[in-house]
């Protein structure tokens, strides 16, 4: 894809606009949306007006065409307002990128204008009840019937399920394993498509997570995204960007929690002096800031690798995702500890961020899988690298 080159001033203006959006459209309503499980359609529509529906897709159909380095800065700012909503925007962007990158002209012209403006939403359907980390083992089938495919199966843990206008669905069209999987664009109003009840989750309450049930859903053969048998490769290529985005969301949520902790230790007096005067508190704050900065640099490195199509981009994205999501959760959790009992109360907002960031260590590939990716690459014989630089 062709990235839009922007000046430093333009980048600062974009980040400033995103920061204002997060402060006015996300932060003030984050607690209520969390408590009442409200999906913020109107705020997402406004995000689309800012160009946040297709941040790193081509401009031809309404995308912003920004670099991944710019993108991670945007998601960090969004997550300072509400990590749950920022994470959903990340998933939506991953879907839009897949259609932009692998779709034909008809698919792109049909879906991208709606998705890039966030007047409609996208869903990513890979995980199944029996296929999480072992994603190549999916059982959902797509059987050719004349000019159509018939899709049967169930997808699990699907963000935006029931709200999206289109789902990128991975289904088996051939042999067992990764090579037998193809990708399909399934409209949200397709006949025989239904959704299970909302999952009762620890966090991420502002976005619905439901099973997607395909009970003989018929789609035209033209709904296949990319080539037959390339679905798994398409799904995996999208995950480099998804992992960076989620890592950046962890940074933003944790930075917000750290800022709140700094403010609190200045205000709180214990044993006759502000907490900020105690050396143990100074050390804790210093370590939290250091860990976040180290994670931020790793995320930027991964983003640069994707922008440059580096041969080791997948490994660098995996390292960044593992490190940043672990660090983000740890910093948010330590910020809660510094608040003492008040951190455990909903009124302070810290416990919500802790709950929201916990799942980042699981989704887009668990952090154990990230270690597997890095370890395997490090132990691969010289000259036999299999790294994918796409996405």
C-alpha cells in the first residue's frame, strides 16, 4: 500500500485532534459505558468523521493512508480515553485493512466507503470454541454449491458481533490445516446468520462480544476474499498490525493509570507526609514510567518494521505485543495498588483500566504464542527464515 507522507506539524495536528476526541467523546462516558455495557455507535460515527475508520488503508475509498508508526500513536491516545472502545476501533481497522489489501475492486468499492467512515462496522471471525491459539484447526466449513458457498459453523469471542455490517469469516474449503482455509465477506444481515448471547466478561464492557453462528449461510462465490486456500495467510498477515494496535492500547490505558497515580500520591498524606515524599513511592513511579517507555519504543520498532516491510516484522511485532501488553497491565495494576483501597473502587476508574487491559495479554495471539513465534525464529537455522513482512 502507499502511505501518506505527513509533516511533523500535520502529525501533531492529527494526534491533537485524536486526543481531543478521546477527552470529549470517550473519557467522560467510559465509566457509564462500562457499567451499562453500552456500545457507543454515535461516538464511533464521529471517530469515522475524523478518519479513524480506515487509518492505514488507501485513500481511494476514504482511508487515511497513514503509516503504522502514526497509527500506534493514534491508538495510544484513544486508549487514554477508553481502552475498550480504542480496542474495538483497532479490530475494525484490521478488518478494513484486510478488505483493502486483499479485496477486488467490487468488494473494496462496496465496503470500504462505509467502513472507513464508520457509518458501518466490521467484524473479524477466526476463533472458534475448539480453535483459539490453534487457529489452523478451525472446523467452520464453506462448501461450493454452484455459484455460491454454504458456510456452516460457529465463531467464538467475536467483538462487535451483532453490530457489524460485514464479517471477515475464515472457513475451511479444502484439506485439513492452514492451506485448506479461505476467507469470506459475510454481510451482517445474511440469511441463516445469527448471534449467541453476549458474553459476560471481566472487562471490555463497551463492546459486545458474542458467538457468530453460521447455519448454512449462503454467499456468492464473489464473496471470497483473496484466493481460495489463502484465508489463513490473510488472517495471519492482518495480525501484525492488530498486535501493534492492541499493544498501543495497553500503553494508552496504562499511561492514563500512571498519570492518575502520580496525581494521587501528591495529594495523599500518610504518616505525616505526602506519599510522593516517600522513597519507595518514587522508585515505584520511576519503574512504571521506565517500563512504559521501554514498551513504547518496542511498539514503535514493530511499527517501523511493518512500514518498511522488514523480513523480521512478524517477530518484532510479536515481541512488542508481548512486552507492551504485559507491561501495560502490570503498570495499571501497580497504579491501582498505589491508590490503596480507593483504587479498588469504580469511582476512580483505575480498576476498569486493569480489567480492560487484562485481555490484551490474550487476544491477537496469546503472549505465550508470541513467545513461541520469537523463540522459533531465533532457533531457526540461518537462511531459512519464514517471516512474513506483510501487513
